[in-house]
């Protein structure tokens, strides 16, 4: 159940949230909001792969 929820959340993130890797964002120049978004996407991805 938990894994299915995170897989769904990952798909929603992929469609709705911006992809900073495609924009070639430099992490040193990223704002706090961008860093928080990267952390959120990383956490969701990690939990969907377990």
C-alpha cells in the first residue's frame, strides 16, 4: 500500500513539478525553494523504489 502510494505520488510529481536536471540547474545557485523541491522529489523517489 505504501509503495503504491509513493509510485502514484512519483507519477504526479513527474507531471506537475519542474525538472531541474533538464534545465541544467546549478545546485550552488539554487534557491531554498528549489532545494526543498529537489529534496521532496528525492524522498518520494527513494520511497517508491524500496
